[in-house]
C-alpha cells in the first residue's frame, strides 16, 4: 500500500486529520488497531473549546454537533458552601464552550470517512515505523491475519499515550517531562437529567467533585479518590452520598440521583514529549502529551495539533513550502505547555492533597477567592478554559 500520509490511530485526532487532508486532495490511510464498535464506545471528555467546534465545522463534520451539542456560557465554582459563576462571553469577548461527547464526534467522523474516504482500516495494528528519518517511511502493520506495509511520505502518530509512534523515536532523541498526581478520578455516567445547567467544579475538604453532562437526560460526574482506589469499594449509594456532600452549598439546591450505567477510574498525570517530530514522523494528541482532565484540555489539544499539522501538510502539498511543517513541533508545544500549566493550576487549586495541611487549605481558598473577586483573574481562567488561539 502507498499513500502520502499514513495515519496511525483512528480516534478523534487521526480521523479529523484524515478528513481535512482528504478534503484538500492529500492522500492518506488511517490504521486503527481496534474494532469500529470499540472505537465508537470509548468514553472520553466531552467539553469542546470554540476552536474545536470551528475545526469540526470547517471539516463539514458538525451537523449533529450543531443540532445536539449543549452550548455553555460559563462554569460554576463551589467552595466554602458558596456558589460563584464565571461568565465566559463577558470575560472573553463572546467565546463559549460546547458539551458534545467524544463518542459522538468519533461516530460522526467514522461515518463520513467510510462514506467519502479516505481508507480507514479497523483491526489494523501498527507494529513499527521504519525509516522515519528518510523521505520514504514505512508503517508495518497486521491486518486480517497478514503482515502488511504502508509506504508513505509522512507518518502522523495519533495513536495515544500507549501507541507505538512515540516509541519509534530513537533512544535519546528529545526528552519526556512527566508528573503523577497522588489521586485519581472516579467517573460515573448516570441515567438522570443533570442537576445543573453548566459544569460545577466543587472544592471541599473531602476532595474535589465535578458535575458535567452528556445530554439533557444523562449526567456525567466525577469524584476525587485515592490513587489506590478500586471500583468495588464504591457502590452506587456511597458515590451519590459523597457527591452530595461535596456539592453542598448554603442555598436551595439538591443533587438528582439516578441509575449509574457506567463507572471508571482515571489516573491523574501530566506528560509532554519534546520534540513532536522525528524526521517524517509527527506526533499529535495523546501520543505527544497528556494533561489531567481538570482543565478539559486533552481532546482540545489533540484537535489543536491536528489543525496545525493539517495546515502544514496541505501547504506543503499545494505550494512546496515546508516552513510551517518545519515549525510544527515548536508551534504546538507553545500551546501544549500553556494548557499543561492551566490544567495543573486547576488541579492543584481544587483537589485536596492527601498530605495537605491547614496552610494548603487556606492557599486553595485564597486562589479561588481571587478568581471570584478579580476581573483579571476570572478573565484569565475564562480565556484558558474556553481555549487559547492557535499559534498560527
């Protein structure tokens, strides 16, 4: 098999990149190791920055998103029994965010790809990237019981944190920066209408809690738990009781309860690999960086990478100009580090440290009160949360 761009990974990053390249006349093939059903059921984040929504619209892949997505104009911060709303449009010049599950984005992109192209191979496990430093790299993969090879001019590694793309970088090339937080998130999906119109970020001495949603009838909620937690220790009743305690405010508000249909544990970590390019192999999304979910940046960073990468590859295809492609890693990492900083700030401000003391508690409250009292501090949070502009 031969193509211009071989894309490893059929998640949102790989599928959106393929969509953008195909519409610009750049040949590509997507290799996804999992089945279509698995990819379309994979639960991930669902908060979309304005730039992510714009990218899906530009790719003509936002029909259902525009019809079903929930536009949010702010978030609510809860602490010390108080409620404080951060209004995004008034602080950012009109920007908003949209709630639309990643599973639905993937379904939309898969359907478009299978209907219009380019080729998308499920059950195609990439096992190696050869000759990445040459002008003719090859992706070796297994598909339908056969060993196959995809020859291409460029390889886009969109295969996530545990994929093979980053491992294909030579030992000693670049550096990885990592941090592991001493707690995890217990996430639950519940068949119950949300108890709020916008996301609630709650900080309490018991730990952090987040109230989100997937639709007007499905709630998504998260609890800070120890990093050693196991799902068996958290029956539904205990989860609802703990959520209610952490969301409690000195006002007329109550948490709606309903059947829990899914539970998961998410480790909290940050990871950034520099550079994001080796020869003709370019990393995008989780293959290059991981952020804690507190700032809702993971999917949005992946889309940001893809927008820069697609523009660079299309420019090269149309004009022969490689300047943007040569700066791909540099440009993306500027935004990656700012998103990592914001996610780390949000995480440290809202989560109870296992080894924390009264001083840590007061410092967290001081940070939260600065946001609620200072227009400048609230504007900075709103600008980062709703999405910083692309670097190009």
